[in-house]
C-alpha cells in the first residue's frame, strides 16, 4: 500500500526530475491521475531513492495524495542502477478501501541534463519484473510476475575522441632494495570523449613485487559483508588509498585500497570507493608478463565520465614494490594501455618519476 499523505516538505522543487501518469479503470476505459517524480535521500538501507507523488483524484473521487517511495541501489561492481523491491513501497492495490484497477503507468524523466548517453554503441537494455495482482487484490498468493525488457542503442560513438593522461611516480628510497610509495594520477579532458572501458599498466623492470610484504588479505566474503564494500575487511589488509572525481556526483568518491583474495595466483587490488550517494568497488588484477614486469589490469570499468582518478599505495614495511636497481641511474618507463568504451585504443610509454637529488657541483680547491 502506498502512504496516503500530503507531499513531504523534504521534496523541494530542485529535486524534481520528472512526471508520471497512472491509468486505472476497467476494460479499455482508463482515467489518468497525474503525478511528479522526485530524487530523494536514503530509504530502507539505500543511499538514494525516488519519490512518486500522485494526486489520487479520478472523476468524482478524491482520495487525497498517494506517495510511493522506491529505494535505488547501485551495483558496486558494474555501477548499474536498479530498484530494490525489498526496500521499496508496493504500488497500492487499494486506497481507502477502494480497489485501484491500475492498468498503465507512465514515467517521464525530463529534467535537463539529468541523464547522459553511454559512450559505447553496444546494444543495451533495461529490464523490469512486474507483478500482476491477480483476482485477490489483498493477497500476494495469486500475484503473477512478468519480466519485460526494453532495448536501446546509441550511435556515432566511433566519432568520440579518446585521450586519457596518466602520470606515475615513486616517493621514498631510490636505491636498490628500497620500497617506495607509489602514486598514479589519471586525468581526462573535458568535451566529447569516450569513457574508459579497460586499463592495463605494466611497470618497468626497475620495480619488482615485494611478496614478503603481502601478508593480511581480505577474503571475498569479508569484502561483501557490512553496509559498504570492504567495511568488514581487516585493517591490515589496507595497502593504499584512492579517489575518483566525476562530474555526475557533487562529492568525490574516496576509500581504502585492499588486497583481496582472488582466483588468480596473486590477490586482487581493490579500491573501495564511497560517498554519501554511491558505493563502488574497482577491482584490479595483479600479475606479471613474460619478461617479469609487474602488470595491473582493471578489466571492467563502468561507462561513466571520470575527470580525475588518484591511486596511492603505501611504501616502507607495507610497500608492495621494491626497487631492483638505483632509480636515479636512468629513465625507467612504464607502459599504459587504455581501451575506450567505443573501442578506441590509447597506448603510451611514460617515465616512472622518482625524486632524485641534484648532483652537487665540485668547487675549485686550492693546490
């Protein structure tokens, strides 16, 4: 049953994202009740929700206002948004004792710049499961579920540019055997560019994996427990920090970087990113190429714009990298390979920066 009350004061005009029409009736004759859709805050464990406020007035009948709230959840690995049926209000079958023969629901999100097209031209679809009320409105026993899909596909993705920029640096000891801290900064230009779909970074021969420092690892079961991903992981399984800035959200996504168990030879490197609206886990696979160089692969990146991403890994006793040579004796180059959502590739060789002191000039001595 939907909640029958006046529009709540927590839905200001700035949160309005669209309108709705609910059609009810018998046979082919439908009468529509207009409503509005608002983007709202936390509800039943979800960080964000939708509020539908409908004036339940059809013909001579005025049943006041019906409010139905839908809890929205975001998949922490794919970033797909879905309505949580367990945490959402059911669409009412009966209002004030009067059966509602709801036959048609129309929702229109028409707020300017509220949604963005994907930058991938792959075929996609929305999916919904609808429950029919059956003959007994008051009972769920005869409800009939039906799954419906709606395909869509955008065009002209190939015309989008693709030009991510990556900077890598080490901070700490530069001599052989030292374990410096590592920092990667990814920036992206504004404009008509495809988003990143996959990234692969291969470090130079100057850096080995310090396997003796791989100690506490969070299990995949622990990582999924708790309210947000990684919340129940051991504190010692944190090896760094990460931050992502996207124009879609008013606040950056920040969080720890864990070593998490995997089905590979080495644990995965997982950034658990959070803010007040979204929880997201960016998982990277650690391995080595044939010549022994360390490689990290983010195999799946959501089709969302990111203007800046910063990954910082600890050094010292928790440093996962160890120098195989003196970093200041030459230029050590990494290889970055990026794949865009539109299929374009952007590969570069970039210097792994290290802070080397300037050589002191010898003064002229007396004979």
